């Protein structure tokens, strides 16, 4: 008589052995290989060369804004003198604002003095930067006032600050525009020495308004903050 087809009850099926690599993650590229470094905008120190650094830009969490206020005096030594003041503000994004004012006085003889007042208001943007160099460009308006009346015009400007080595600061600016129906051209350069947050500077400026040249050496002080 045939035997029944039965399996012993004490036999348990054995699972198949899976061979897993010791470090399966090692074969998968790290996620860091696919992460693009984010741009970290530079901020500002309170003034150039603070903490023994270079220029005014810093990756440390310093200031989101920088600015300066300057006062200067110029004289052509032939009867023409100039007093000027300027204010500049700039955000770490590169956008900025500038206001300048210039007052010219000339001895016309007989106890009379001719005066001419100029102002320019510009919106700026930092178009280039390195640790040693900042370049800004902008657009704005020119304003003129004298004994006859007032005039207004358009202005294009470019400015650069170069920080070669503590405590020196080299700066230059260029303006091209109009005042009323006249063309206006201005260029100036200066060299400064930092003493804490104060910059003592000297330089030379040239301005032409409708063929009339106003020029001469200058000196002044600029406070960075």
C-alpha cells in the first residue's frame, strides 16, 4: 500500500541568504556633490582697513549699509574758491544714493563776489568689486543756481575707490551730463590717508560747464560710517 506524501512536521524551510555590500551608500554619489554653493553677499566694515582688513567689504556679519560724509575746499589761486560737501549711502546689495553740493565764489573786483551753486543727486549701483577695488555707476540730475536763476539737467556718473594698502585710499570720479542747454563735464581724483574712520585727502578737480572751466587743487576730510 503506497505511503502518504507528507513532510515531517519538524522541517522548517530556510530563507535564502542575501549578500549585501558592507557599505551600500559608498556606491551612491554624496548629495553634497549635487549642491550648488549659495552666493553670500559681502557686507561692510565701519570704515576701510578696520580690524586690519582690506577695503570695506567683509564676509563676516558686519553691516548691511555703508556710508560716508565729506567736506572739501578748493582754490585755483587766481580768485576762484570752492566749498563742497557730499553724502553717500550704499546697501550690501550694491544699490546706493549720493548727494553732492558745490559752491563757487570768485572775486570780481570792486568788493563784489560772484557765486555759483551746483548740486547733483544720483542713484548708484556697484558694478564691480574686489577686495581692493569698488566701482560704481549711476544716473541722476544736476542743479545749478546763480544770480540769474536756476537750471537743471541730466547726469551720468562713475566712481571708483581703490585700497592698495593700509592706510591709503585712492579715489576718482567722472561725470558727464547737461545743465540747461549747456553740456557739463567733470573729473576729479584724490589720495587719502585713513586715521581710524576719518580720511584726510588731497586731490585735483576739473569741471567744464558750457566751455567755462572751473578747476583747481582741493583738500578735505571724509568720515566713513
